C-alpha cells in the first residue's frame, strides 16, 4: 500500500487522511517541555489517545490504554491502514475478551458448586429451626393465660419453689434470682472458659434464664423445658446487673415481648427456608446447563491425541 507524507504532518492512505500533531506541555516551570502526540481522523476525532515523547528518553512510549498494548511503530502502521496490523489488533482484542469470558465462566462454576455443597446442610438446619420454633409457639399458646370475668389475665411466676400471682410482689424476687444466676454463670464461665446460661425461674411455662453479655451486663432468656433440643430466646437489649432491682415489673414486660415475638421469628425462619430452597433449585438447574466453552484459542493437544491429517486433493 502506498503512503505519502503530506503537508502539516498528514498521512494519506487507503483508509483516508489522518493528521498527526505534537502538542507541547510542561509539568513544571523548571522542567523542559513534554510532547503529546495526537492523531486525528477526517472528522477531527482523536484516534490514539496519547503518546508521550520525552526529551530525556530516546525510545517512543505509548501509554497503556487497554489490555492490548501497541508499540509506537504499530500505532503508526495502524493509522496508515496496514491490514496485517489491523488483523493482529483485532485478534488480540478477541483473545482478551475470550479470556475474560473464560474467567467469568470458571468463577461461575466454582460459585455454583460451592453453593450446592453448602445449601443442603443449610436447608436441613433451617428445617430443624422451623420445627423447633413452631413447637415453641404451640407451647406458648397452650400456656397463655386467658382473661377472667373482669378482663384481667392471671399472672403466674415461680422462683425458688414459690409461686407469685402479683407482678409487683414478684419483681424483687426476680431481681434477686437474676443476681444469683449472674454470679453462677460467671463462676461457671471461669471454670469452663465459656459463659453458659443459667435457669433461675419459670414464667408462663418457660424457663427464665440469665446469660452474661459483657462486663457487668446480662441478657434474660426463655427456653421450653419440655425438650432437650429447644431453642433459647434472649432479649435484644442487655441489662446492667447493678440496675436490675430498679427495673421492677419491667423485667416481666421484657419476657412478654420475647414471647410475643415468636410468631415473627417463625415467619422469618420460613422465609429463609423458602429462599434457600429456591437457591438450591436455581443452582442445580444452572449447573445442569453449564457446558465448558471450548475455543481454539485455549485448546491444547493432549499427549497421544489423534490429529487429523490434511490430504492433498
């Protein structure tokens, strides 16, 4: 192909006319000028973003603007319209795209297989949790006090073998039981290295437990005494042990809130189970549809593999 250097730095080729222009710029007043090579097409748009020619550097440098990097000579040949260089750049671009697709495909396979390995145990745990919460909800409903003729709900609280029917009278006894349970939990924690919960009383059929939450704080909890595998539900907010007597009947209100929240806990467990079951079905279908994407750019011949021979016509 014929190329001709025209006036004002223009290159004429079969692909049209391009203009090369060196624009000086200064990084600081003390440094010498740097030159930015800009290449424009017929419409005045820049083709190559920039090439920098430094006075102190004798080689030509092209800034890395993509995964496919061209030398200055290749950039000049590309502007001139050399079909071999154009084809090479196109092939390099395709290889980069195929490598990205291959990496994404492998990542998808790894993620899918990992999820398929994790989800069955996760689903089994959620099913057991749903079953346990449903049993606790049924136990709560059975022991829910019914209003009397005056519309009041009977109160029943048992601590240290004594039953209380009045909240105000039972509040100091609960506070004292909380303090004793906290000391027992801390003592057991120092001996075993963990801080287990300690049952201290009975309320509405459930065991009332105390579990240390931090320095000088505890959480109240409820647990069904009829099953060894029953879940323990703890209050979201911690209580300052030194301030427990000041809470008064508010301690019972916290326990009532725990029992009222069992329905929401059950719905959340059902939603989590349904979500994970949907994920399992989706990943199973996804793995069944995954096929290795083969390409001649990544295929390597195995030792001893048969290769077809070309025969002359």
